[in-house]
């Protein structure tokens, strides 16, 4: 049996590994590479294996860097099942559609830019083709259907006629929807046949709702062999979801190869216990100033955790009960998925909410904003309130107009609860805001640039670090040391090179045999 690493090697995104026996090829995750378009475009466009040769896919969880290329596989001759938990399958229904819409939007914007540049060249006379003024005006009017709506078909027609490059999305909304028919939801801790002599069992990974660690068991040969893939490993003691599994079935305890994530292999997080008190303090201070709190939040996991903590704080009457707005259609849909899967909740959630007949994701002051008009109307509300909106890194979506209306006011707070990638607006807000705070708010406020305008960052910027969905170094080690697994060899994936290599050293110090595979490398089990 061979395991080959095709993605998330010495980097975080693009999780994609194959497990090959004489008769079968099993794909573990089918994720999208994320980051700057230039760097990821080519890596995403070419699939490293022919989808027709894949027997089945086992998906660890729904995050796009693990699931985002599934429609490309199902669209090119794959005939098997995508095995994952039911919660993951339900969440993928929303996330893959959302991903397709983003791909389509990006492609049509890039095509629009090519068309617009072509027209500009015509105007300055630097293009090889010459058109009359009327013809140019006609083409210009063709590019847009309204103020914000691009005429995709007309743009593509123009580019094709002029033999200019037309960018296609990785997959369409239709293809994303077609991929959903391949999902087969299975429960945790149940053995399922996935190949001729291969079975898989999913164990809770505690990372996000429905996330799983996968044990693949190969039954041919003199003794069964086990390959375990952790997917992403969560933190211990977080609300709503269970902790990462430590107790594995006897048959799954001897692991010949462990493919393990290492996102925070060299870092430590703030303690989980500090999160609620920190949140309470930020809210109280902001409301004392008469301000509102704006929270850029990822739709899957982070939003629901915040709803959970706010619900607890409101129930205990620990903060002023101002309205809370969830302003993200995707987050609203994902919150419904959470509501539909109480079987995955931890003990505490059952004791605090379900046993008292209370839905953790619904309370009097919580409002799910639907239309763009409702979202805009929030900007006129001068009373203190809380808004959770996306995108999580402030790179697009409704969060931008909330920022535009809130960051000039020093009474307000922008609360950062997630990782802000380099070169994102979220990162700039975090860095500039904290620098200004550390200077004692001396001099004029730092200025942010977005929507082609400048905005002074007068609002307070606060960050709470413990919200991460990934276990830190000690939590990753805990899964190895405190579980009943007996691990022969570890391959570290899903971490920036520096994190993976440092974690490998730590594990070697603890007596484990560890490798950090490179892209395309294989290991024989
Ligand atoms: Zn993840």
C-alpha cells in the first residue's frame, strides 16, 4: 500500500492525499489551494490523479481547503462515493455552492478587466485593431448590465472574437450542485467498506462540526495495516463540539502510518477558559462608551461559537442585552446545519441548553439578516448593537459596508477573533489598530484604504486569540500521548514549513519516527 501526498505539504491549504493498493485508489480529502490567485491558479487547475481511477473518497471535514476541488473530480468521470459524516455532507451543500459562486465571480471579473483594458487600448490607439467611436461606445455599454452587474456572456463573446484569453471558473454552480449527489454520510465510530480489502472508520476530530479523523484499515496481507489521517485537529474544551477523540476502538489502535496536521506545531494558544471573560470585557467596555461591536467572523464554526457564548452571557445577564445581528447568508445557512446535528454536540451543550429545551443558536436578541436592504439599514441604527459578518478576513462581502460606517467612530470596537492572512484588509486593521492603541492613540488615526477611498481607523481594535479551531502544539501532542494509539510512523502535513519542521523536531524528541513529506512524495506502508 502506498500513500502519496499531493497537497498541504509544507503548506496549509490544498489537502489531497491518495492511498493506493493493488486494487483500489482511495482519495483522502480533495481540497482547494487558497492564497494569491497567481500562485494557486495552476495548482488548482490540474488534478494530480485521474478521477476515473479513484475508487472512493473519504473527506475529513467540510472546510474548502479540504473539500473545494470535489466538483472537479465528480465532473470528470468519478463513479464512487464521497464518505464523510452527515454534518459534513450537509455543510458541503452550502460551502461548495458558495465556492462555485466565488469562482464564477472571480472569473467574470478578470474577464471584464481584460475587456476593459482592451477597450482602453483601443481609445489610446495602441491596439492592433481600430474601431469607430460608435463601435467602442457600443462595446462599453455591453460590458455591464447594471451598475454592479457584469454582462458575462457579452464579455466572453468579445474576448473570444478578439482572440483574448477567457478565464473559466474551476467549476460552475451547476457542477458544484451535481457533486452533492456523490456524498454518503456515515456516523462516527462505524466501520464502512471503501475498497476491496479496505474499510474506514471516522472518529471525532473536534475541529469543526462534523470533522473527522479517519482510520483506513487494509485487510489483505498477513496482518491488517492501519493508516490514520487526522484531517484538522481541534482544541480541547471548546463549546458546542466534542473534544478530539482519545479513545479508539481496539482494531484501530495500531497505526502503521499517521498522516497528521501541524498548523500550530510550534505555537501555543490562549487558554480556552479565557475566551468568554475576554468577550464579556470587550462588550462591556464598548457599551459603556455607547458604541457598537463589529466582528468579522468565518461563517462555519466561529460564528456559531460566538452565538453560543453570547447566548450564555445573555442568559446569565452578564452584559447589556443589545441586539445581535448575524449578517451573512452563508453563516445563517451553516447555523441551521448546526441546529440539525445535536448528535455531535458535547456534554456541556446538552446540559446548558438542550436539557432545558433551549436551542443554543436562537435567542430573543439574535437576528439573522436576510436581504441586502436589511443589511444596509443596520448602518443607520445609532443604538449600541453587535454585528457578526463576513468575510472573516474582510476581503469582501457585507463586512465592508459595516466597516465603512463604523470605523470612523471611536466609541465602536472591531473585534478580531480569527486568523487574518497576510495582505488582507483584516490584517491591516489588526496591525494598524493595535499599533495606534499601543502608542496611546497619539496623533491622527491611521488611515485604511478600501472601496477606493480612505477611512480613518478611530474605532478600537481588540483581538481574542483563543478562538482558533486548531489545536496548538500541546494539544496536538496530547492526541498522541493521551490517546490509546500506538503509532509507528508519522508524516506531518497541513502546516507552513517552519511549523511542520519544528513540530517534527519536538516529536522526534519524544521518541516518534517523523517525516515531513514534500509535494508528490510517496510512502510505502
Ligand atoms: Zn479545517
